[in-house]
C-alpha cells in the first residue's frame, strides 16, 4: 500500500508501482487522499487522524484485506506510521521514504539558532505560497498554462503523456486540490500531536527508513551539515521503533526518492515483503 506526501498525487509512484508488484510477486495498491488527484475532497481539517480513518474505511469498503506492507513518503510516512500504530496486528512491514519528522523546529533549534531561523524563514515562505495558491484557486485566478498556475504547480512533469499533463494542469488550478494542501499543511501541528500520542513500540516489525540528503544545500546553504545531522537522528529514532528497523541514506536522491532513485524504493519494499513472509506474526 503506497501513500504519497504533501501536494503529491498517486502519479508520484509511477516509476515504482509496477516494478514492486513484479519483483515482490504481490498486489500493490496506491491511492489519492481525499481532495488529491482523482479523489473527491474530504471535510477539514485534514489531519493525520482524519486521513488514516479515511484509509481504514477505504480498505474496508474496497475489501482489501490484511496483512499489509505499507509504504509512505514524506508526510504520507506520518500517516503510515499512525496507521501502523492503530493497526499493528494487520501490518507486517513498513518502508518510510524520507519521512517527515515531528516538531522539526524543536530539533533544529538544539543545533543552532541560525539553523532554526533558516528553517522558520523557509517554512514561512512555503506556507505563504500555499495560502496564496489556495486563495487564487478560490478566486478562479489559476488558469491552466498561465504564470500564476505554473507557480502553484508542485509536480508538473514533462515526461508525462500530454493527456495526463492536461488533466494535471486542471487539477492544479482546482479549489479542491489547493484547499486540501492548505488544510494538510496548516494541520501539521495537530497531526504531529496525534502521532506523538499514538506512538508505540512495533516489536520486530520489518522496517526500512530511506533518507535523502542531496538536495538540502539548496535550502539550508551553510547550515546543511546541521540540517543533515537533525534529519539523520530523527530518522534513526523512527527506525528504532522496531527491533528490526534500519535506516539507509540514498546517494544522489532528492526528497522524492521514488522519482530520483526509484530502484532504492523498489529494493526496500521487495526486501520488506520478503522479510514479512518469513517473520512470525
């Protein structure tokens, strides 16, 4: 089961979905959260708990039965962690692709005040952009192909077929998509609190955490080393939720490892599925 990160549609898995199914000899399901991609919107706020409850309902209605090996990228990794906490007996393996970390400002502030300021400036700029894009979508100002719409397109890819690109440009301009991103982003503190409250030891659950560090310099500049230290430690902490947890840095990968280094994701999921088949439940 594959869950994408903030702003990302189901298409983010296009380079790995079929390869995982073939290599692991297993059924692979990816889905769009409510308000994203091909899914209808859901009621706000779009917290991790609300989205995990949606997923649980989806699996029940679609009759997708456990056991599950779950894969989450970035913010989607937080949802997969919460899903695992709530459904530990049904989850037999988990891969987290450059997972988001809870309360990053608190962690970064322990390294240096300069690093914390850099992060807060970046976060403020990103939130301002998300709010602007949502407001312009509601005002009907995001016309596919114009500069305003392009500025709010987080995922446009020139290697997509034209019909798919045309659909995506319309999606980027839609109120549902931009409003969902805004609600998810603004719900981050609440989602972090929900994840902290649910946190539990996962026993010997097969777990791989993939870390990307190669694109941090563009964001953090001279503070890159400090940011890398924080991310690695946070990912190590997540890997420590299982006695079988391991963390791997993926060379040459940006945050979207499934796109920049897809084979690393394929290999990790195949390994987890194989381990799940031999690990006593």
